[in-house]
């Protein structure tokens, strides 16, 4: 997969750090997952082990961070009980920048089947359209 281009990273992430909703380890893991996610879908096929081995991170810290991100609603993980290895991870509110879903935001919370992810119009597009219609 190409590593060129840009990703949307919400500045509110800093507020989550300051308000201690996220630890620094969780925020770092979250940013790496956003960067690794498919820009056409907001889905990353990986795992905590993939992150810690690829970026030389502490395995226990990374495993806890990915688990907490799922528990806190930043990610939705589709693991298979009894199996080890990579699995689909959906980044909640991922801003899709390429492909058919461009301009939409991934709604990982409402997604039941990772092969059929739910998308919604991004808030920025709604606000932009309102401003365009007012002028």
C-alpha cells in the first residue's frame, strides 16, 4: 500500500489527551493505526503484535493500548476467538479521502459486519454545504 498522501487527524485528540480520556500510548497507537488504515475504507488489517513488531514498541503496552482503544470506542476490532494474528480493525470516525466512500466518515460503532461497514456524511461536509447554501 502506498504511504503517500494525507490523513485527517482530528485536533480534538489533543483534548482527549489533556482530559486524560487517552493515555499517550493509546494516542500513539491510534495515530499509527490511522496512518496504516486503508484510505478508501478506514479499515486496517492488523493487530497489536503487528504494531509492536513493525514499530519496535513494547508488546504489553501496545496490546493494552489497542484493547483500550476498542473499549473506549475509538476502534472496533473484529477478532476471531481462538485465532492469533491480524484481524480487521475499523477506525471510528475515519474520514475517507479516496474511492467510492470519499467524503464520508466510517461509523465503526454501528458496523456489525466489517465486510459491510457503515458510513455517514462527515460533519465537515455538512457544515461546508450549509455555508455554501447560505452564501
